[in-house]
């Protein structure tokens, strides 16, 4: 089997590449020339820098590639951005580049057997804070961030295509070895500080990166097409549950609990965005990220995925975080 995995140098992409290599497939890693290849060292890997910015050039590139190497049987479109200096970049990279790729596959007559799009729970928006109920497949999308809207626009375009056998996945919070956002929280707790945003509890759920990778390949190899699934391990936690679990895994008995009011976080996000524009580098905190952080219910119901793909997560949050912390420790991150 020949497979293209875009965004292969990122956290999720690297695990998707490893899973495909374990299956002994011919793996084409879609990366930029400037991408970090530290986790893409397998000798059997092939690399390709796709010309997303120019649809005509991309069509020629895919046509030439198929003539020389054969068409891809499967495509996982995982490329995208979660942080940006300019909000327009979300729509250009997450939405427009997806359109260009699919048009190029159609025009060059190189439609894959299955096309998996890595979307996000952000494409739907937060769950209801009053009821505390998780998002379901029946909920009408109402994204509250530009990132979420860019993912939803890409989803809507994909769903309009009847000649492409697509699957859309919407993961919740993804964690595991090599992940960097939750790692910041682990660093703080290890240093004795439990910092939380907002004075009210959040509802959260998670998926271990290895379980997410398994879901992707289960969806590729299943006969199902034109499906949209939330991806989570099925458990729901409050933000205090999560921080207490991290303290237990880290064996950190004493921490200073610090709750930062949303009004202060909003000010900090505005300042961080200004610094980002001046430095030309996206930061972890910005106004778009603040809109996500202020919400109190980021949970989804993944029971449909479990039933239709017969998926059972291998990792509970505790087991997964134990493995993750062990990796960070062994590799000198913690």
C-alpha cells in the first residue's frame, strides 16, 4: 500500500508515519523543506514537499508523481496550523490548502481509496456549559475561534465531494510522548505550581496519541466512507481532576494552586499577540487561543466511533500520562 501523510513532521504526523511503517506500507511523508526531521529517520521513508499554494502546480506535481511512483492508495491529510500570527493564515492553510489538494487529486484523476481528514473538536465548538453534556454527532457546529472555523470550512468542502471516499476525524485533547502543550503544564506542576485559567471548573476529555493513530488506520482499512467521528477515550474529567492526576503521576505532593482570572488572561493574550506580530513568530497564547481557553466544556461523545469501528482505547489517562512522563524523564525533558 502507498500512503501519503501530510504534516508528517508534527506531533500527530510522526506517530501516523510510524504506524504506517509498522504495517510495511510505502510511506510518503508530506513535509516542508524547513521541517524538523528528527523523528523521521527511517530509511524506508520517502519525502515530498507539496505545492499547496498553487493548485495548478500541485496538480502537475501529483500527476508527475503518480506517473513515476504510482498513485497513493491512502491519504491522511494531517497538515495544518493551530497557532498563527494572522488569523487569515488559519483559513489559507487549514481550509484553502485542503481544497487545493482535493481538487488536484480530482483533476489529475488520482483519487485515493480513502482520504482521512484530521479535523478537530474545535470545528464544532464547545459543549453546553449549563448541562455539561458532551458534544455529539447531532450537534450543529458553532466554532468560536478562527482555527475552529477554518477546520469547519474544510470539513464542509470535503462533505460536498461525492467522488472522494472521505473520513473526517475530530480528536479531543491529544497527549503523549513528544507533545509540547500539555508538557508545559507538567513542567509547572513538577516545579510546584498548579496554574489554571478561570475561576470555574472545566470539563475535559483526552485521547492518547497511540490510540488516535490506531483510530486513523482502523478508519482507513474499514469499508466505511463519508463518516465524521469524534475521537476520545470515553472518560470525562474536571480541570481539577486532571491536575490532581498529573500531580499523582509526577509524585508531586505539594503544589501552589494559582487561578488566573479570565480578564487577566485576556489582557495577556492581547499582549502576547502584539509580541508575536513584532517578532514574526506565533506564540502559544493569543486572542484566538483565549476564546478556546475561556470555555468551560470541551468534551465529546465518542461512542459512535467505538460502535462503528469497534474501537477500544488501550490507554486510560492515568496509564497514558505515566508512559508520557516516563518518556519526558528518560529523554531529559523533565
